[in-house]
């Protein structure tokens, strides 16, 4: 009996080898982008990232912040007169000095063809001078952009213009751009615009220059950007099996930026759900003012109502509505 007790004690005391198994992590894609982030759209959790807080030029991805401030400070029906100082170099919405357009059409011109002219017209008009040139109005709008970035805890961002052309002290990060993307998609006014493939209204026809619509099933919106300092930059949002994934990549190359986006979206969904689903057919929705926008989805971001009600976005909107400039 004594020997049996000793044997039992030895068995209990000696370490017993154990095999622990874990689900292997999805292999990280090899991309050209210098910095990138993959964010879960619903929760805001970061699924993976490479140098996401690196401060760098962000090119036309700036226009996501421009659009958000515009809809929070003004009305889509606001009429704007295009002035000569709006007609800046670079990508264009085809604006003509003297024409009058609604803020709605200007926002489509801002986000689909990435019009720098639309960005300047929006900033001036919403900043307080809808029918005449006024540098002070644009500066006021840019101040609001920086205030809004601060309210969203975009700690790596500062802007000095509304279009994103290279300038000293104009920068952001992949992480901050993912935050602004969530805020834009939470807006019932902006979500249909960012999710549109084309638009026709008030004498203008626009088509999204985002080429990932044709290449990746489930794309529901995005924004392109390129400058010499920024390189090739993308924001892409896709949906699969009810999950939304946001990808932001900065500093890629002309040859690889869409390949980078595809690889990062695949990586994000591999970490969320292994089974892809076909992309739904697109349909048209009315954009007002006799205009039609054809969207991949007519949708708003599916955040929980309580989360939106208590979010910094909702609190900012309530504050901005009391101080908006007409």
C-alpha cells in the first residue's frame, strides 16, 4: 500500500507533457504600400496593420474629411456658384466658372472623379461664401476640418487644404484614415455617395475612378489618391457574409496599388470569415435635383443605433448644426 501511495504521488508531481493547438494566423500579404491598416468596420478593431501611425502625405484621401465636414456644416441642397479660384490643377470635376450647382452634385464631383475644383468650391461655400471668392471662408473650413479630425481622435492628422495636393504640414496616417472612413460610412448622407459608381445631374456626369469595383466582389465604396509625395493611396471597403472590412494603404506604386488592396482585403476576410459570397447586383437610387446615381449598394453603415447615438460623430453633428455657416 505504501508503494502504491508513493507511485501515485510521483505521477501527480511529475510534469505531464501537453499538446496545445492553436488556429494558425493568416499569412501576411507581401505588398508595396509603405503603411497600411485593416479595420473591422462594425467594431473598429484593427485586424492587422503595418506602420499604421506613420505620418505621411495622404493625397486625395483628404477629401473624405472634406466631405464629412461639408455635410455636417451645410445642406445638400445649398446652391454654390463656381468661381475662377476654384479651378485648380490636378484631378477635376469639370466645373466651369459662373455655373451654379448644389452641394450634392459637388460632393459627387469630389468623391467619384476626385475633383480638386469641387473641393475648393465646397470649402469656400460651406465656409461662408457660396457665391464669391473668399480665402477667409476656405481657411475657416480648413480649421473645421482639423477640429473634426481632433474630435475623431485622428492624432496623426493635420490638413492645410481641402483637396490633398502636396503641401508642407499636410499629413495623415493609415489609422486616422480608417477612422474617418468609418465616420463617413456612418453618415446617411455620405454613404450613398461614397458607394456610388456613377452620377448624373445638373449638367454633369461622373464615374468613379476607383478600379476595384470591377476587380473585387463585394466592394461597397472607396477613394483613390495619388501625388508625388504620397505615392498611390487607396481606401477600400468591402462586405462579405455580413462583415465589413476597411483597408487603407499609403505609399504604394502605380503597378501594385490595386493588387495591394486586393491582398489586404483577402487577408482581412481570412481573419474574419473563410467563405466568400457573390457580389449583389447594383441598382440606381435617386440623388435629388433630377439626378441619378448608380450605386453598388444603397446602404448606410450598420452600426448599432445606440453606438451611433453616443458616438463623437453624433455629438459633433449636434454641435455643428448650431454653428453652421449659411
